């Protein structure tokens, strides 16, 4: 994918995350939202929290509806995301592979269950091969309340302005969360690119 100057992913000088030009059009976005509405399952992660760092507390680590998209069924999604990762890595310059190995997740955060994903990083001490994480918001924050995508950077919480179809890429070690949705629904697509262990 050739990017012109306007489309280049850019990083704010104090931020670790990148926000790119839209990689999914409106038709593709509606198609993705319909997929998770038609079929999904509950995804919960119970994990040791970050309360001592952030003062936050949730009953569970994660409460979302998820649909797993396989490359066999949804290769077009993987093709688009792979190009987004390549564009992001023009800025990040990490050593990464050429393919997405983790199954892409299509998420829906519902106000009825206070959908959220508490503070976490996408790497584990036992697995440091995730290099770049990417989330693509699929609807406007005007359609819901809460559901902020936040990053913890040097003890400071930074929130991202989420725009439908615009990928948000960040190093997988960066601690982040999605705050509880209190009205409406928030949709997002998440994926990861791997490479050699962080050193």
C-alpha cells in the first residue's frame, strides 16, 4: 500500500500510539458490525489488576461479546490489517513477521453488561513475541457513552479520539484499557503482529 503524506501514520510527540488514515470503508464497517451482531460469544478475562497503579476496579478483567475471524473465512480482513501493520511499522520500525498469526477478534461492548476491558498489556512474561497491537474502532463515540480507549504512559492516562475505520497501533507492551460502556454499543476490531521476543 502506497501512502501519501496525508495518509502517513503519525505519532504525537508525547504518545506511544499511532492513529492512521481509515483502512475500512463504510460498507466494510457495516459488514463487520453485522458479523458480530449475528454471532458472538462472551469473552471474559480474570486477571490480576492494576488497581495499585490506576485506582480502578472492575468485577472482571474483560466483558465483551467477541467473534473470532479466521483467515479461511475472512481473508479480506487479514489482507487489509496486514497492510495497516506495514504502514504502522514504517513509523515504529520493529522487527515483525509478514503475517498475522493470532486470530483476529471482532468485539462488541454493550452498555447492558457495562462492556469493558480493564488495564492490561498484550504481552506476557512467558510470551514476549507480540510486537504491535492494533485496534480499529467501527463506530463513532457519538453512538455510545464510556468506552474510552486509554493508555498509561509514564503514569499519565492518555485517551485516543476514536474514529470509525481509523486504526490505532501501539507497542504491545503498552498498558491500556477500554472503560465501561454506559450507553449504546461500541464496536472494534483487534489484532496483533508478532516478531522476535522483545529484548
